[in-house]
């Protein structure tokens, strides 16, 4: 798991450090929560990569559980999170919760 910080777009990162490529090569379990969120977020904004946005979400909400429970309006406060990105995050969290619920039955 890499804690490297780059100041440029993920597409300019070495391929072995890019979240999508790491997921496909090694599996999702190798990625940090910030990297998994970055895959959902897809793109960053000027000055922040998608991984930076994922880190900001975790910094602000502390846990994935708190992120899942937050109001979408709170997510809109983060520069770079559009309505579409917020919906993707909320949908992914819901899929995870439903999957866990079905597993626990």
C-alpha cells in the first residue's frame, strides 16, 4: 500500500501507483480507502487528484460509516465533488451495505 503523494494528475503517475491499475493487477484488498474512493470519484480538480479528494473525504468524515450516513449537502461542500460523483459514492456505499446484509442472512 503506497502513501506517496503526487502533485499532478493520476494519469501522469507511474502505472504501478495508479489506483485502477493496482486494483486490476493485485485486487481491491491492496488499496487504501482513499484509493478505492478515488476510483469512484474518477477525476480530480485543479490542484487535487481523485486520491486527494478521497483523502479529504476520510479526513472530514473519519470513517466510511460516517461518510455513508452524511447528507449529500455535506459532500457538496468539498470542492470537486459534483452531484454525479456524490451519487456514485452513495450508490457504492449502498451496494456494499446490501451485500453485507445479504451475506449476514
